[in-house]
C-alpha cells in the first residue's frame, strides 16, 4: 500500500514537471514571436521593469531636486580653486617681506597670463573649463593689481594702467585666431571694472582714463581688422564715462576736489580729440572702406563721443585749443558728404547713405558755428544751401533737399531776418533793410529756382521747398511794407490803423500771388505757403486790426481777407488737379 502511494505521487510530480516544461516552451515561443514582430517590445518590458524598480515619488508631486553640471565640472572648479590658492600664496610671500613686492607682482602677472593661455587652449575641447580658467585669470590679475596699487602702493596708477592695457592686448591676441567671444568679454569687463574702481579710490583720473581710451582704441582696431566682437559697447561706455568724469572734475568752478591730481587744459583737449578720432576713424574704415552697414552701437556711440568731446573741449579750453574743433567738424562733414554721394550711391547702401548724409549736415552746421562768427557763418550757410540745391538738381537725393532747407534755416537764425519780418508785419516798422536780409532772401529764391523746378513723381517731395518759399514770400512782403512805410513818410501820416490795412493788403497779395503761381505751375508747395499766409492774416486781424483799426480800416481789411478766402481754394484746386 505505501508503495502504491509512492508510485502515484511520483507519477503526479512527473506530470507537473512535464506541464511546466511545456508552459516554459510556449512562453519562450511567444517571446520569440513578440521580439520578431515588435522589436521595441523587449525595451518596453525593460522600461516597465525599470519604472517598477524606481523609487516612489514623494506625495503632492514633490521630487528631490536634481543638479545637472557639465562633464568634469567638479575637477575644473577644483583646479580653479587651486589657482586662486596659488595667488594667495604669492600675496603671502609679498607680505612676508623677504622677496621684493615688485618682483612678486611681476610673477603674479605672468601667473595670471598663464591661466589665460590655458583658458584659450582649453576652449576647443571644454567650453566650461575655458570660461572658468579665464575668470580665474582675471580674478588673480584684478585682485593683485588692486592691492599693489591701493593697499601696498608698490606701483603707481600709471603702471597699473599700462598693465591693464597690455593685458587687453594679450587677451585679444590670444583669442583672435579662434574668434572667441566669452573670454575677451570677461577680460574686458574685469579691466573696465578694475580701472573704474581705481579711479574712485586713487583719484588719479588722467592715467586711468587714458587706459580706458586705449582699451576702446584697441577694441575698435580689432573690429576694423575683421574680429567680429559683440562687446564693443563695454569699453566705449567706460571711455565715455571716463572723459565725462575727467572734464567734470578738472573743470569744476573751485578747481579739482581735494585728493585729485590736477590736469592741464591741453591734456583734457587731447583726450577729447582722441575720443572723437577713435570712433570717427572706426566708422570711416568699417563703413567707407569695408562697406559694412552702420550698426546701432556705432550711431549712438558716435553721437555720444562727439557730444562729450565737444563739451569737454569747450569747457576745458574755451578760447585757445577749441578753435581746432571747428575745422575738424568741417573736415568730417566733407568726408561724410563724399561717402553719401560717392561710396553709398547705390540702393544696397541706402541706410549708410542716409546716416552719412545726416552726420554730414550736422557736422557742417556745428563746424560753421564753431569756426566762424555770425556774419561769415551766414555767408557760408548761404553758399552751402546753394551748393546742395545744385547737387539735388543733379542727383535728386532726398537728403540733399532736406539739407537745403536746413542750411537756409541756419542762415536765417544767424541773420536779423526773423526780427525784421516780425517787426515789419506786426510791430514797429524798421527804418532800413540790412544787407544780410537781402542775402538770405536772394539765396532762398535761387535755391527754390534751382531745386524746386526739377520734375518730381511724388507730391511728398514738394515739402522740401516749403522753407525756401516761405522765406522768399514773407521776406519780400516785409520789404514791401517797409518800402511803402518809407515812401509815405513825407506824404501822409502812417497811423496804426492805416499801417494795419497796408499789412493786411500785403499779406493778402502774398497769398494771392502764391496761389496763382502754384495753380499755373502745378507746384502745390506754393499753395501750402499761401494757406500759411492766410493763417498769419487771421491772427493779425485779431491782434492788430481789431486793436488799432477804425471802422474804415476794418472794412478794408475784412474785404481783402474775405476775397482771398474765396479765391484761394479755387486756385489750389487747380494746382492739384
């Protein structure tokens, strides 16, 4: 009986083992089929198993923060820390005394330069290490220069300025071949911050400001030789600030504050001229020679440099060296006019042409105001207006037409014409007409005859000649009023009521002549100035005729004014049809 039980159990175990073997075979067959039909199934199974083995997330969706760092970042930071430790070792040797501090400083400068060389050489293979080593280099150099100049006073600020400039050249020379951007940016920022900090602590403004100017010059030279720098604004802003601070401190009413080293007016003037020359030369080389588009930085910086330098020169040397500023502006104006008319004549350089023309006009006005007196300047402005009007008739460049009106307005500002017209048409009538009034009026007429009769396709360009027409019209009206007043002086008394009628009639005649000429010649700018005369007549009726006139003078003035209001719209419609 026990033997029978043993036999039955053995047979059952054999059946179970056979079934397990059969199931294993079937599972293996299914897995093989899945792998052949769905290659990613095994990976999905593995991912599911991995997810099952992953730690359970914290409640409320919170997880432990992960820190991602570049490959090998920790060793790089360790090397940087060791480098700074080496700098502190040099500092300890300098404080201990057995080795001369100047020798330790020279070794420290070389040490910082070696770190910068390592940073540049590491850049192609490890960007993070390159940036870290570059930051280490500038930290070592800036800290040692600061302490050597300010705390230990081993070196004077002028030597520090030379080292900072030399370090800038060194970094640019190393980075030039690979056209690096981050490392030179870090170096220039450290140089500028160190320099400005030493200005604030040592009060030796001249050598340190000269260093800022030198760094700006080096940066612009690098940009001109084809190094595409993206951080040119850093040394430019620093140089602008340095010039402003130098001029403000050295030319204060009570003299330089206590602790500041004084500077002569010649030194200030030379530094201001260097600022202008730096960015003017950069614009000429990059814009005219290399035909690159003027950037927003170059536009803004040129305006800032010119404004600061002009302010500094006029404040430092108002009567001696300042006379050079006018000829310099005229020279630059000639260069920019040459660029606008010759270099940038094609449509591809239209932006450079407009910017160059704007600079040319601004510099010419500034140069004439600075180089000449009122009478000579007026003559020059009239000549310039005629010249650009003639050039407009040949080239039809829009900016030249704008400059015609601009120079006529400048000549008018230097002449007694505004006061003369206002007195003749609304105040006490002048007794004589000066020669400058005749010159401005004749120049405006010639400019209009030369430029306005060029055929135009767009009516918007007729706006260019509104200023010459207005000058000719109101100047001639004022001269007629003065002439009539002078002729009637011995024949009848020119009472205020009679004078108001004469002025109203002359103003209406002006509007009528302009409207009639505009309708005949199809020049709508004449009609616009005619309406300006009507607007002036309206103000005159309210302020002059109603105040000084009597019944008869008011009737005459209102008849003339009403008639011209009826006729002028018909004439202007003819001009535009």
